[in-house]
C-alpha cells in the first residue's frame, strides 16, 4: 500500500469548506450583470479550480503514482482536443465574407 | 460509344477541372514513385535475401538514427507541399468571382430544383452558358444531399436549414452528369441530373424559350390547356398541320398563295381560323376569339417560336382520376 | 527453456462442457469465443456485399430493388466496421496473445473480459435483429437528419446494438491497458515489449478516448428519433454537422483501431521470417503512439465539403498529413528489416508482405484525400471506397490473416496445410487488386458511392471489380476450410514452430490454462534472433 | 481464486476491533494484494478518463450551440431552478467529503467510522436525488419539458423571436440529457456505496484490503466533479436577479 503522506481529516475539511465557498462565489457571480460570455468564462474558471481541488485532494491524485497523473493529463488533454478542435469550426463559420452560408 | 468507355477521365469542363487534374498528376507521380520504390525494394529484398540452405543467421541490425530522421522529416516537407497545393485550389474553388450569376438550388428527396435569376425554373437539368461564372446557392428541403458534377470537379454538401455555396465556370459545351453524392435514402441513385453547357447564343435562346417561367413554356401550357394538341398533333391521326418549325417560314395556302407565319398570321389563325386555310387540310378549327386572351396569344407565339422538329408533345387523352386513387408516388 | 513436449492437459481440454466455455474466465477461451463470433459476422457482412457487387454488374440494377440495395450496403458497412474490423484483432489475437506475450497468467480483469464478450454478443444480436428483421438503410455513418427523421427502417435497435458494442470495446481497452501496466513479467521493461503489445496498447488508448463520443452521439440520435425533439435536425434548430463532428471524432481514430494492431502483427511476423531484429524498434514503437495521438486531430477531413468553415478545413487538412508520417516510418522500417535477412515465405510472411504493399498503396491514396483540392472532387466517390478498402481489407484483413496463421499453431497446437495457405494468400492478394484498383478509376471518373444504378460508361470498371470480388471471396473461404480441417488432420505444431523469440512461444501449444508453469523472467529485448540460435532449433 | 493471509492485519490486531487472521481474496493473475489494489485503482482512473470523453461529447454540443444561440440559451438558463442546482452542488460536495473520510477510516481500519461515513455518503446521494426530483417537478410546472410540456408562446412573450424558440428547446434538451445522465451516475454510485456498507458490516475491509472502497470513492468524486461543471454550464449562463428566488 502506498504509505505516502495521506492528507489529514483537517485537510479534507478545509478543502470541502473551500469548495463550498467557491460554489457560493460562482452563484454570486451570476447575479452581476455581465455580458453572457463572461458568465461562462468565470463559471468555468471557478469550476476548473473546484474540479482540481476534488481531483488533487479527494481523489488522492496528490499522493498517486505517475501513471495516475498521466491518465489525468491525457483525459484533460483529450477533452480539450475534442472541445477546441470541434469548436474551431463553430467559431470560424461566417468569418469568410465571400462564402455565404459558411 | 466505345471510345467513351475507354477514356475514363471525365472531361475538363470547368476552369477548376484542369487544376484538380494537375493535383492528381502531381500526387500520382510523387506517391506512385514512392509506392513503386517501396514495392520494388520489398520484392528485391525478399528475393535477394531469401533463405537458402547455407544462409547464416543474419547479423544484428538495430537501426540508424540519421536514416530514421531522414525518412521522418522528408515526407513531412513533401506533405506540406501537398497541403499548400491542395489548399490553394480549394480556396479558389470556394471563392466565387463577384460577377458570378447566382442560381438557387434546392435538393429534396430525390430531385434537384434550380431557379435562375431571371425566374426560370428547372428540375434535374441545369442549363448554363460557356465562359460565365455561376455561383450556386444550395439548400435542402429534407436531408443532406451533395451537389457533384464530376466534369466540373466541384462537390458541395447541400444541407437543410442553411445555404452552402459552390461555383464553377464552364469552359466546354456538352452535357454532363450531375450526381447527388451524399446518401439520401431509397432513391439516392435516382437523384441525378444533367448540366447542359451551351454556347452563349444558344443559352440565350434557351433561357427565353424553354425554361419554366418563360413565355414559351407558358405558351406550351396554353397549347395543352385549349387542347390544340388533339388536332395539331405530330402523329398520323392529325387533323390539322403540325406546328413544328413554323415560325417565320412560308406557309402554302389552299388558294395558292403563300404567307409568312409571323406573329400576325398566328394570331389571325387562332381568332379567325377560316380566313387562311393551309393547303391540304380542311377547315375544322372553331374560332377561339373570346376564349384565348391576348396574353395567351403572345405566349402561344413564343411557344411556336421555340417548337422544333420532333418536339410536339404526345397526344395524351386525359381522364379524371377515380375517386380512390392511391397517391402517385407510393408503389 | 521450457517444456518441449506436447502437453496432455491444456486450456482447451482442462474442463469440458458448454458451460465451462460460456462461464470461462480464461483469456484464451474468451479469445476463441470472439474468434467464432467475429468470423460469423465477417461472413454475414461478406454475403451482403456479394449481393451488392452482383447488383453492380449491370448499370440498371437488375438484381435487387433500391431499398434492398441500401439495406445490403448498410449491413455490410455496419457489420464489417463495428462487428469485425474494430474488434477482430484486439479481441481475438490481442486477448489470446497479450497475456502470453507479457508473461502474465491472465488479463487484469478476467470477469470484465468475459463481460465484454457478452456485451459484444448482446450488441451484435440487437444490430442483427435490426438488419435482418426489416433492415436498416441509413449507411454505416448514420448521418442526420436522414437517420433521425427520414429513414423508415430499424434505426433504434441498430443504434442500441452499436452503443452496446462500444461499451464492450471500452472495457476491453481498459483491461488491456491495466494489464500492460501491471502484469508484465519481471524484466519485461517497456523497451522490451513486442511491437504487437505496443500497438494493442495504443489501440486500447483509442478505444477509451474515442468510443465514448460516438456512443454519446448515437444516444443523442436515439433520443432525437424516439421523441422527435431536435438535437441535430436543422428543422428543429440543430446542426447536422455536430453529429458528423462527434461521429468522426470516433470513426476516424477507429480506422487506426483497425490498422494499428495489424501493424503490430506485421512487426512480429517480418522479423520472425527474416530472422532479424526489427529495424528501428524504438521508432516503430513510438510511431504507434504518434499514430494513435495524431489520429484524433484529423477527423474533419471527412467533412471538407460538408459545410465546415474554411479555416477548420485548412487546419484539419494540414493535420491529416501529419498522421501519415508515422505510418511512413513503419513502412520504411519493415522494408529495412528485410535487408540482409534470411527470408522464408510461409503463409504468415506472405500475408505480411501483402499487407505492406497494400497498406502502402492505401496510405498513399489517403494523401490524395487529405489534399483539399482533390477531395473536393473525389469525396464520396468510389475513390474513397477504394482507398479505405485498401487500408481496411488490403491492410487490416491481410494483417489479421497473417496473425491468425502465425499464431494458429499456438492457439490450436496444430499446423495447417502449407500449400493451401500459401495459395489462399496469393488468391487474396490478386483478388484484392482486381476488386479495388478499378474502383479508384471509376471513382475519379465520378461514380458516387452508394448508387445502385449508374451511367453505363462506368460498367466496365464495375464488372472488373465484381469479378475481382468473386476471386477475393474464394480467397476468404479457403482459409476457413483448411484451418478448420487442420484441427483434426493438422500435424502437431510443438511449442515454437516458427522458431520465434516471443514469450508466447516458450510455453506449450496449446498453452496450459495458467499460461506458464513458472513466471518467466525476461532478460532481452524482443526479436533477438541473432542470439537465439538454440531457440531456432526447437 | 486463492487467498493470501494478510500479516499486516495480525500486526495491527491490537489496534483493531478484529482479532482473527483475515484472508483476503487475491486473484490468481496477481502476485500480491498491493498489485491487485493498484490494478483496480488504475482501472478506475482509466474508466473515468472514458467518462470524461463521454460527457465531453455533450459539452461540445452544448458549447457549439451556445456559440451560435447565445441569447436564447441565456434566457433559457435563467428559467432553470438555480437555487436547487446550487444547493445540490453543496450536497454533493459534502457527500464527497464523507466519502473521502470513509476511505480515510477504511485505511485506518476503523470499521465503525467507515460504516458511518459510507452511510452518510449514501444518504446525501439520496438527498441529491430527492432534491433533483423536486427540481424536475418545478421544471414540469414551469413548462420546461420540450416535446411534452412546453409552450412556444410563453417564450415569445418573454421577448424571444419565434426563431429563437427552437434554440430554447435545444438548450433544454441538453439540460435534460446531461442532468439525467448525471442522475443515473449518482444512482449507480449510491448502489455501489450501499454494497460497500453491507460488506463493511461483514468486516470485509481491513487496512490492507480496502480497494473496493478506494475505487468506488474515485467514481463518486468523479460524479461530483461532473456536477461542478454542470452547474455553470447549465444554470448560470444568464444574469440572475433576486426576484428569481420565486422559482422555488
């Protein structure tokens, strides 16, 4: 068994408190009258921080082997790949003025 | 016919075609050379180093880093060349010239509908003049189709709910296949048509005489509406002269004189058919005064202008369909 | 090294009865279950395409109605892609050989492995039900809105079947990855892994990352069709291209799911029959990962004329060329492996050499399709059909045949007829060329795919193609006959009939249930033919 | 299946409430329990990577449509019950805390605490589902179910054009598919946790053998993480005002 420094109960509590604070924050942000895109950007940034906290502390990525980190990295990278390459098309349609309908 | 089967290249009927073929030649030459050299090397090695009774166990050979890098990086540069060449052709093929004539195209299961800017409409046939750029605005009524004319080397999916576009500039008169190349259901293979590329003068004539929405076609409808076809038919039971190739030709009358079949003569023949009777025929025709409107006369004249040998419609008796007819398109 | 005599007890006869097979956790038995299943699927798909090819002999479609024709080519596509090409090498040869090649007793999760097979069968039953009872006429690509709103055939059961099979693939891939990570024999470091293991590992990686998206896309199609609500249908506000993006995000990498294990097989066979170590091992191993990773970056090259944005088309075209580089590396290295070798021409080698030729041709014509200007003309024509059959049939099936012939003595403990196997390799090679070479030509001439009747000027090429297909058909039935016959009449193979170096050859044929009497310890890299003279004499 | 005596258990027995030598199931393909545990953990991580792509496909769809139909999506998002959405986030986060504590005590060999926290996790999971059910009821009440209960006119009155109404439906379909799928995952998780609870009661888990708890916890946290992303992607696209509180 990996006998690395397991986080203590206190650490878990602090992380959970932090997560709840961030949840309240993300809901609060939605009350500001921002342009639509900023709601998404801010919401996803906060969510990314929260997700990272869960993965690193609750899922013990911190004390896991290198292979686990590689799996995490690959999953995140491939998700980005799917989203970014897929959205490339959607962002750039209509950018070329002479191609009606594109 | 046989020659056509042997020559498998579709004709280069648009400005894009030769450029695409050039890409083909370039890719075939380079890739063919690479492929052949791999195959030849493979066969040569296989024969040269085949196992014989006295072949010793081969020595260790792990690889050679410079060689590996060479055959990693060289293809990369060649490929970037391919990309650039292809991208230029693609870019130009999608960028219609500003003066292109816009034709709207609607695909539906399983036909193509075209509408020219002057309002003429066609189904499964597209007439275009040589030398003039055409931009097609494509959309679909139901599922995805794809507009594909091999002779033009253009290809564009036709999507429901939005317009996509494609353009071409025909350079060679002829009749070319139009295919739907995106699978669209049962009769996908029947969603074909013809693109007629014509000399500009011929196209002008066609544009005014033949296409739906044109005077001539309206005239044809008038011709059928008043059942003119039942006597002026092209078969042996005709009871009146056939009207093919009539316009501006001399007509020999029963009284020995000759008239030129111009607009006035045609109008007169409809409103007062007994006045000038054609040699060899009896006067059976009643007057249509009060029935055929002046506009319809104009349309009839336009139709007769366009009516050439062999183009008279067949005489078809019309019956009212029985009450419980199944819809026509169900089998 | 280990036992050289024919063992009395092996995985085939250790327990008997149907239940002992249906409830087995032994990876070797599960591999055989898969072998039977996918072979049945292969011949079902083959029957469908036989009728299609017969129909295409005449331009006016004399044989079957348009509707039947559409159902037949859909059946061919769906079965061959989802139920044969994608699963065949990983589940049959991978399942059988992977634990043996890494010196493990079994896969990491044997029960999961059996569950995968049951999922596969369940999915196959759904899909076959859809296709045989009423038919499916959407084409294997399931494009919306045709699939969701226009088709009147059994779309939903077919989609359910394919989603289920997708999960089967995912679980298989998961199993392989964990196995390779955790169960390698002592001393078997990553750089001592046979290339087949590398490629199966890379394939599993694609299974895991690509399959979920197509499963989700198909689930969304089911939702859309079932409740008539719009997700992809433009009439209801959706975008049909979104489906194509999700579909090809899986289905392009899926091509590499098919071809990568084939490359692995060839990388085993060529060194073995030239008695040399694989040239540029590191590059070949890494290029497997190069292919697996880059394969995810190129999917939209199926959509160049589908209405995607110009920028996206440019980006995907450039990336598509990159994926060809690692494939080229492999071809060059296989060729170089032959150099100064001691080459013998048993059936596996013949198939492997055929693979290299056909795969090279298929790969090179892929460059034509990645070229934007060319694709504009040949997209959705027979040129595309010919190209991907060169990869999938000429490449993948040839490699599978090579692997099957290579490991057949290990699987069954028997040798097959040498003469017949060589003959069938030759017949398949010739039949293949005759079938698909004319399709390049008729495709460039403009014949669109999925046409049941066509202008008469294309007939010459179609007749040639159909003639070739009949030769190909004979080529595929032959191995079925002589391989089955070898079970009774084949002479015992012994543990290592080819004098090969892999760990799988160091255990008796057929192997005992626990694979190795004692866990082997690995001291060398793979393909060390120059030092294994003693091994060769076995 | 063979059994390996876990000597560690004997060494620790004074600290534990178990006194017998406990045998742990070791599958024959593994050399020892540690290897088996690591294989299980890696298997779960790899499976979760698959799940990421599974949900990723939905995120791509939602994102693609959001780019093109921004205003309609924001309008539709404002109608969702963000109060319950937010509350549920906290419920799941706390359940994750309990789950990680369950793992913590499993590793420490504290059976009672293990059972308590497993029970609490399942309870909060159940609470999530109940709240979700109530949220679905308010959606039903507010005509937010395209294809079943949906009124085009309401949305036109809200200031959307008739062309935007299908876009609202599109958003709602993604809302239903994504939350529904997530709900299925939560349900599976609750069942798994309950099974663990039964096993823990029987004393199956010890400091050397608690792999199922660890693996299930990974899954549970993942489901939590998915929800963390669903919250802003579905509920928080538009601008809320305090008046929106009435949607409860």
